[in-house]
């Protein structure tokens, strides 16, 4: 369906005369990611265990862990981005990607993630911060990146990431990522959804310059706009929306000009949500109240209040369906090789494996199978394939 074998042939690294071809090493890493092994050494122990993978990689045995780490330190990360782009095109052409919201809006969600931290190991591109302990103030080294995902009806599609460099803020890396995504996926989404950190004029201008809309959480750092909106909200009756056990009181006004740095009118939406929960110990119902506010460039006539609130809350998909699952089950935070290029490349290959895995589950498995077996069980079946040939060879 995706012709991965042919696409892997275009991957190159910095070696002049490689003994093991780069596509073999990249394909081996993809096999490791699909099996959710989380270890180069674990993959190395599967040498010549399964004829299918060896035939797919066009090699009698898999490369060693040291070879994979060295190659990924100089591999071409843009080649992985090209494969992610072609995967999106194939899914879009097959009419698999459907909008998650009723107004046919595709949302691009952007957020940052800290992938590793250490007091001892560091590289030239490590970010640094001072941590106060009970004994002294020590320096902690860490890596952080910004990821972009496309929110669809049945699953999220991971499309790109950008590493944060020393001495720069997260929004600078996010702006570089956004410019590349707008170039590679110009028609894939209609609105960019981000945290309150991105409610800054340069970021908003970058999005609107490409004729896209943007939504960001509104916090105290935009105090003038926040106070202006609250003073008007107090004079209006809210729109009440009921969704299962959640009652939402929503205020929605547009035409605010109290953000001179952006120099454009914006819309502000507030949602006070009361959730009824039953305490397990006493059996009594209890109301929990939370408040959300967003600033956006989307006019009311384009997206209604109800759909807007759904899009705003959809930002949590990058935490729940992307970062949490990638770290917990896909071992994405594991540092296979401590260089910036290797960390970026292994994250991209894991994103590719994640997309392939979820596309397979959603499109190829029937509902009864998806209900009966967890995604972790299906991943273990893939891993078992790597060892089955070895066990069969030992049997009489």
C-alpha cells in the first residue's frame, strides 16, 4: 500500500563507502519501532530469526546496535519527513482522513515535549538549566522538541517535529516547524491549535500570513485583552451547552482590538464547565468546575461556539494520543544515541511506525478484533514474528 521498501531506498547518511546500506539500517529501525522493542540491543538479538523481515530488508542479518547508532548520528532526517508526507498523501487519496469536527475543520495541534534529561550525559546541542538541590545548585542537561499532529476523526496523524536549539525559546522552534509544515502540507489543515505559550503576536502573524486560522489558550500574560473580555462577558448571559455529564456555560465575543502587538481583531471564547462525578467511596455526586479561555482569529460565522469549544479541548489529543502513548508504549523518550541528529531521527522513525500501526488497526482490523484485543497485544504479535523463526528452527 505505501511502498515503504522503495521509499527507504532514498535515505542517505554521511558515510562515503558504507558497508551496510543506509536503507537496511533505516528499515531495521522501523522494524524495531513497529515491534515496540525500545532497544537496539533487543533488535540485534533477533539476528536471522524471521525470513520475512530479512527478505524485506534484502539482507541475511540485521545491523548491530553500534552500527545503527553511528549511522543515525549522520542520517538525513528530511528523508523521513518525505516518507511521512507521502504517507499522508496516500491516506488522503484513499479518503481515510476525515475531519474530527462537524464543521469540516481539520486542526493542526502544536506543542512541546521534553524527551530526556540528565545531570551527567550531555552533547553540544543539549539545553541547560540550573536545578537547586538540598546540597548545591547543579546543571541539568535536557533535550526538547516541538511536534505537529493532524487531528482526524478516528486517529491522530503525526506529521513532523523540530528540535529546540540551545539559547532559543520553544516558540522559535515551533515557528520553524510551522513554516516547514505549511510548505509540505499546505492544504492539510485549516486552523492551528496551541497552548497559552503560543499566544504571541509573531506566532499569530506567521499563521495568518499563510491564510490559516489560529487558536491559543488565553492566560494572564495577555492581561489587557483578558480584562477587556471579562468586563464584557460579565454583562452577557452565557450560552448553555449540555454534553453528557458536563454542563458548559459559554461566552463568545469577537472584534477585540486590545492586542496592539498583533494589530488585528481577535475573538475571545470563555467556557465555564461543571462536571458531575460520583465519588466511589460515598456514592455521592460532586460538581467540579473548570474555566477555559481561548483567543482566536476564527470568526463566528465560520465556526460556531459549540464546535469551537470542541476544537479548543481537542488540543489535549497531542498529550493523550501522541506524547503519552509514544513514551509509554513506543519508548520514544529512550536515547538510543546521544546526538541531536540521532534523537531527531529516531523520533521521526517512531512517528512513522506509529502512523503505520494506527492506520493498520483502524483500516484493516474489524471492529470485533479491535474490541477484543488491545493495541499492546497486537504490537506483541508483531514482536513475536521476529522470534518465531528462531523457535521453529529449534524444534525437532
